[in-house]
C-alpha cells in the first residue's frame, strides 16, 4: 500500500493523540504499570470496533479506506477538540458525519452518564455557554425550559426566557455577573464569526445583555450560594461548584449541590 504525505501526517497525529489518552479517560481499567504512556493500539482498535492491523496501518500512514463513521469514533476515543477533529477529517479527506461534534469537539462519551450520576442539578457548558448535557434535576429546576428547545443555552435562558426572572433569585446581579464571566470565557474566540453573530443576536434581543456587555467588565467564574424559586417546589438553595475538563479546557462541568 502506498503512503502519501497527508496519510503520514494523519498517522503521526493519531499516534501522538493516542499517547495522551489514559485508560481511565477512555473508560478502561488501568491495569498493570505500562511501559508507554496512553492507550495501546489494540485498545484503540477495540474501542473503534476495527482490527488491530487496520488501526496499525492508520498510524503507519498507509493509504487505507476508512469510513467516516470509524473516523468519528476514533475522534471520540481520542477526545479531540473542535480544531483537532477538523484537522483529522481534513487529513483523512472525509466529511465529518456529526455536525454537533464538528462544532463542539469530541467530548468523552461517558460525560452524559457523569452528569446524570450527580445528585443535584448538573450540566456541561461549552465556551458559547451552550448546555451540552444536563440532568433531569436541572431541567426541573428551570421548570422544563431546557428540554423544550433544540439547543439549550444558559445566556439565552437568562436573558430571553420570561420565566428566568422569577426562577433565578437576585436575577439582576446574577445576569450582570453572567455577562462578565462569559466575556472572560469567550475572549480567545472573540473574532470568530459565529461568536460575533451570537453576541449581536443576544444584544438585539436583550437590552439588559447589551447594557452589561458594553460595560466591558470581566470576572472569573466562581462558586457559592445560588438561590432559586421554583413555581411548584418553592425556594431552592444550592452551592455551585465548577470544574474545567482536563482534556477540553473550554468546557465546564457545573454542579449545584444542595446547600
């Protein structure tokens, strides 16, 4: 089988990406001490549902025919972010079959299970503050508003959902802080056309968002007491904790623990 420069680059990229993924990140048992970092070739092949020989040929840069579905599974196993995933599919000369993952990157497949395992409202935010995963407790806290839209977004909920002002206690202060935290999160991508469109759209639809966005304030996301007034359950009080994902720093895991 012949080898092109593109395929060589693809093989090198996949090999280096494999080296940074631990068995725990892939949902596997660590087992005995390993001589080399990262996953073994046979482990990646197993997770991608292909033969070890076929996967080895990929890393060797051979010109083998691999389906878009397999490349997508490989991107998921390697936890590739948005840019890395696009790079993989460009080198493979294949169109990414998963539009959502091409926009947000290949998040670990078990994140949804992690969110649902938390005993309290919990969700994953991307840099646009899209709520990528959320558990039923969060949807209940927000009175079902999240499950009623195709793509839930925390800023859209805060500034465009009529129920938000009654559900989120001390709404004005929380809204002000949300804009300042969002500005800090988005600064590295502030010139991306999709970011510009998102901010312009929100500014047009919410005078309050535009007012605080124009103030240029920047704050780090912090935890602490969060208070809500559910229309049926009444007063709810939580302690907010936020963690960044080690392999995808632009994503945040947010937990609201009963205070």
